[in-house]
C-alpha cells in the first residue's frame, strides 16, 4: 500500500514538474514556429496573464490612492502649521500697525501743541475701585518731570503728575476726586472747573445762564497755565440744574485710560505769541526748562 | 480546499506587493511572498506532497504571469524549490516563527538560485548575457532579506485565511504532522511512519 502511494506520488510529482518544464519549453520557442501544444499553452496563458495584470494594476492603484491620501494628509498638516504661523505673524503685524498708527497720532499731536513736552510710555494702570492711577515710564531718565505737570494724550487730557521718582511717575487722572482742571465748553466758551468724581466720570459747574446741552465737547481753557488750551477733555452726557445760579454738567472723558500706550508730559508753557509776527501759530518749543 | 486558499492568497499577496512596490518605487527589496507561502505549506506539514507541489507550481505560474518571465520558468523554480524544501523538512526541524521566517528567506534564495540556473542554461536562446544574470543573482540577497522580514506577516495571513476557510467549510483543522524533532522526542522515527506522504 505504501509502495503504491509512493509510486502515485512520484507520478504526480513528475507530472507537476513536467508541466512547467513544457511551459518553459513552449515559451522559449520561436513564435513563428509554434507547435500545436505551444499554441494551446499561449492561448491558455494569455487570459491568465491578463487577469494577473488586472489584479496587480488594481492593487497598485489601491496602494497609490492610499499613499496619495497619506501624502495629502501630511501636506494638509504642514499647511495647517504654516497657516497657524502666518496667522501669528499677521497678528503681530496688526499690533505693529496699530502701534505705528498710535505713534503717528502722537507725533501729529506733538506738532500741534506748542508747549514743550516729553513723551512717556504707559507702564500700567491701577484698577483700584477707589482711585485710578496711570503709571508712566519716561523715555528719558533725567529728572525733568515734577508733580503737578499736565499729562495729555492724542485722544484728550489724561491728568497730572502725582508722584515722580527717577524715570517712573504716577499720574492722577482727571476722574480722581482730587483733580481740578480749568475747562470750557467748546461751542460756547462757557468756563468751568472740571472735578473728578471717580468711575470714569467728571463734573463741571457752569453758570446757569450759559447754555450747555448734552453732547457738547469740553476742552481745556488754559487759564490754569498747566494744560495747553484747546485740548479735548470729554463730552457732556448730562446736565443737572442745581439750586442757585449754577448747573452741574456731567462729562465723560474722551481718553480711554485703560487703552493708553503713550502720553505726553507738558514740561513748559508755550512761548508768548510774537506781537510782530505774521500771525502764524508759534512753533513747538523744544528743550525748554520744566514748568516751575 | 487548502491548496486553493494558498493559491488565492498568493495571488492577492502578489498583486498587493507588486502594487505597493510600484507605488513606492521599490524594485529589488520586495519580498517573495510566493516563496514564503511555499515554505509555510512545506513546513506546516499539512498537505500531501503532490498538493504542496501543486501549490508551488501554481504560485510560480502566477509569478511568471506577474513578472513577465517566460511561462514555466518560475513555475519550475518554485516546484524544484518545493521538492528541495520537502526533502530538507524530513531532516531539519524548523520550529518557531524565527526559524520559519529564515526558512522562507532560504526558500526565496533557493527560488532565485534555481531561476538563475535555468536562465543560465537557456541564456543563449533568450539572448541574455551571463554577466547580467550574475549581477541579478547578487541582488537576490535583498530579495531573501525582504522575504525574511515579511514572512511572519505572510504566515499570519495564511493562518487567518486557512482558519477562515476551515470555518466556512465546516472542516476540522488537521493536526499538524510531527516534525523530525517531535518525532525523535516521542521515540518514533520518520522512516517508521509508513502512512506519511512525506516519506
């Protein structure tokens, strides 16, 4: 039985090895001189070859798509990272642009104001509920700033120097109850004294016979010889009649103290106008001594 | 049924590896999945010798079709390689995944060597230079190395496919034939196993 099995296996092995040998022989023949057996081999092999090529092509396309998607995902991640970086850069550029705009406004104001001034960078704003103080860092370290000097910004009046030490100073805002600034209603020139009442609000007491209405602009009158004349202070938001010959005018400052970046400290009064001049406004004073 | 599963899996692997190689631009360092499957068939000792040879020749024929070699070249190489592996499996114990993977690499090298020998024999009729054949044979080491690396995956796929085939056709898995090492450990010899096709 075992011998029969071995013989059968030997025949099968010979057959299975003989078939590829015959196939090889057929494929090595000259195509012009193919025998009948060789032609059968070619005819049988052709559709099989087409099927194998089709399967391989489909598999190739599948892997190509898969790889392409992986590459697209990588590209997408790289582009997203680049986009994040560009957004950050854009944000930085917008900040620089805003700072540039602020500096331009400050420089324009510097040209408009005749008084001698020194620029100062705002170092911080105290957010105390009882009083608010703007801390300044001067761009010059000399001792030119003294308490009482006026501080203005391009948006309007800020306050006065309260304390000064080296290159740092504290500014008492115009909303501080201790603050008093000589102002006038821009449209009627009605004079008054602006007093702070806290909470970003000021009041001015003005004679009752002078017309004041909500929305009027309030500016410095310059009579206190501290603030340059004509600097914007705020806007009237309410007018109360009080007993007596005065009216109580509520003013909201035009400067946003929490958004200040750069201010100017007025060091000296403007030079007296030249009576023999051509009527042009006096040029800005530079390098005068501090206000005494 | 098992030979058909091996052939179908070999076709799929052939197409997949070819497509992957085409996509990644690989030409030399591609695993010979058919050789790995032949090693799995032989050292799995689950099929009879003619069935093993049928699988090997069929896989070789698919390789012929896929690679565009003269029909019968790789079929014959795979068949001869299968015979050599069967002969060695009666004398060597190839147990464990590492030894099986190495055996797959040896099978790939053997197929390349037999292919080289056949091509060298018929080189004049094919118009192939002997130096080009030798250069190709030198590159075969990468072929064998790639086969060793890919063999565990191929074996895993084969086991999964065979298991799925067994479950699908309600066939109880045949107990694997004992290797020479196991046979020697149990006291019997291969020569005494008269019922085996492998003797």
